[in-house]
């Protein structure tokens, strides 16, 4: 990279690294937080994983059947569209497994929610958790937590209730679960209903749903109403959580199972980690949270992402992260997709849609490639030459804004073009809006005068529209 003749300058080809993995100009030093201990009486991870395997055994059985019977090239393999089982496939599985078609569909849906089956476009295939099911306790527990997070999808919601009311109950249930976890024992449903009503009232107040106009007649005492409006929805929520194995529900009371107790503790611990961070990331917008994580090493940043995500509905969190990625800060864009990697499968539909946006396309395509099983080191092969060049410029903009000169010079080595002149030609062609600033910064940082002169000339040509 120090040749006096820039036409002969060869670039060493290296696999691109996520920007979050690059050394930072300013490294934030934090005193390591001691590893938290779960509540007394919590079974060890191996025992929790055994419980999870037992609870998900039927789903794993159907997933393995599908892996063996429906893989491409196998006899009888048929596309089922959007990952749903066709009637013929469900009946075939039922006959071979000794189940009813309805049981097969229920177990299939559970397998999807737990990540044992992953849906990609219009096809479904075994997830990595199924491959690791027998040997990796952490994979099993992550699969069960994914099912726990999706409890509202695991049991049909009441059809006679307004969707807004259902959404309020889903948003309020984390506080109900926290109360169950702190109670460490059976809790009467009446007490949970009082807590749910209080939390829903708080949510409505936060949205400033203050009645206006003539003051209505005083509402009757809730105690005089045989069935409080939220009682059926609480019953649905508790039944749904019981169906995934998070709690037991009966005789007018609910109790967290050991798995449910552990999962709620994990969620609370994630929130506490974020609340203790210097930036207070849990209460920040996605953009501010990502900026607060910019100086952290990858593992610490991922912990912050998990805590921030744990405090929000996954759908709105994904939307907010993509909105942050559409901003002008290239570093925020890269970190937003790092956070979306933590989200995993639930983010796929919105990331796939984002691949149609020029600014987000390279990041989205890399995310999708990794999600579909490509090795992260090889995922960049899904990009066209122009997309790789656009991503190189965008990453260089992030380094120029937030890194240091040596890092920007090293970034030159990650370009796909074998020569500097070839890189400059293609950088000019992709039309990234930060091209001029990136080339000027690179020229100022590079120690080779001849190469710096060529880069400055390219910047001038882009600025003036010349060739």
C-alpha cells in the first residue's frame, strides 16, 4: 500500500468485519459487573434444559419428521407455502406419527415459535436449534425463551374482544409476570386482575386518553360488575402462558413454573443491566441507544441490545431500529443491523422489505444471508460488486466520523477491488452521497503521498462532476 505509483497499488483482500468489531478510538472502560445469580431454588441450567426438552418434545418430534420427510429431493416433499403445512402434509404426518392433523399443526406452530423450524420466504427448514437439540443446553433454553416471548401467539386470542384491548393486556403482562416472580408462590387470580387493571389504566394515561366533553355519569363500582372487562383477557393470557409451560393455572390461582420463574428473572436482569449502564440505554430511543453502544466492545454492545429489546414489544423495536438505520449516521446504520441480529427471526419480514431501499440494501442482504445460514465470513458474497462498494463507502463514512486515521487507512484493505484506481473508479460510479467526504478524509489520513494525491484527485472529480 505504499507504492509511489498508485496504478500498481494492490489491495490485500480481507473479509469485511462488522464495524462494531473494529477497535474504537475511545474505549469505554467499565468495571465488570459480577455474574448475577438466579433466585434461590432455581434449578441448574441442565435441569432447566431437561424441562424445556420435555415440554417441547412433541414439537421437536414433528420438526424431525419434517426434516426427514420433506427435505428437497425426498419422496413426497412438497412446497407448503409460507411455511404452513398443507392439508395433505398434515394428514401424512398424523398417520406416520400417530397423531391427529390438528395436533400436528399445533406442534408445527410451536416448533416455528421455538426456532426448531425456520421459515425463509415460501419455504420452511430445520433451524439450528433442532440440530443442536440433543447436545446444547443453551440452544434448548434459547428455544424455550423464544416460545415464552411469543406466548400471545401460542393460544388463540378471544375473537369477541377489541384488538386494542388485547394489545393493552399483552403490554401489561410483563408487570403481572414480574409480580408472580417476586411472589414466589401461588397468587390469586383476583389479585392479578387488580394489578392488570392498574397497569392498563397507567398505559392509557401515558397515552393521554383523557375523556373530554360533558362529564359522564359515575361508573358503577367494579366490584358490583359480575365480569370485569379485563377478566376474560386475563384468563386468555394465563391460559396462553400455561400452554407454553411458563405457569400453572387453576383453582383460581396462578404459579410460575421453574422455567417461567427463570425466564422472568432473566428478563428482569437484562433490564437491570441496561438501567445500570452509563447511558441509561433502556429508556432511550433506538438511535440514542445505538450511539450509547458505539464505544462498547461487541459482547457488551450485544448485552445492551438484548436489554433494550427485552423492555419493548419486538415489532415496535424492529421498526424503531430500521428507522434509526435510515438516518444519516453510517455508524448508527451498521449498529442497527447488529441489534437486529440479536432480534433474529421475528425481524425477517421487515428486514426483507428494507432490502428494497438503496441505503439499507447491502446491510439487509448480509443480515438475510447470515439468517439463512451463511457463514458470516462469507455472507458478503451475496452482494453485487456495486453493493459491496456502496457498503465500503458507507462503512468508511462511519470510520471517518467516529474512528481514527489509522483505522480508515486499514479499511482500504477490505475493498473488493484489487487496485486503488479500480476502487476509485467504482466508488465514483456508485454515487454514495458521502463519497467526497470519505475520499478527502482518506487522502488526509494515508501516509503515501502519491496515493493520497490520487485519492484527492478522485474526490475533486466527484465534487465537480468531472471524469
